[in-house]
């Protein structure tokens, strides 16, 4: 485990660079006037299982109406005019 101390200015300016160089068990300790105020660590990465294509085949039917243009009142709501 590696703990790196950063002052506030360095954390604000270069946080993304420090995060990119971290390993799973590393910690960033952010200090205000050399006093630790926060600890940053990486969250565990979990890979989602790939979804199987066509798993719901035959369980529902999409009507032809689905592909029709939306009514003007609904479009107005999406566009912020309603």
C-alpha cells in the first residue's frame, strides 16, 4: 500500500493525473496546511456479466404504433416547450 500526501492546490490541479497512476491499494491523503483532511482511494472494479443477446425473444411484441411519430404535445415536452 502506498500513501501519497497532497496539498489542496496540488489535489485540485492534478487530481486526475494522481488518480490515473494509482493502484487498487494506494491512497491519496489530501492535506490542508500539512494536516490530513481527506483520504481518496479507488473503488473496487467489478465487471458486469455480458448480456446474452435475444434472451427475451418471443416474450413481448412491439406494435407498429411504436414506430409512428410522437404527438406534438409529447414532443413539446421533450423539447422544453410544454
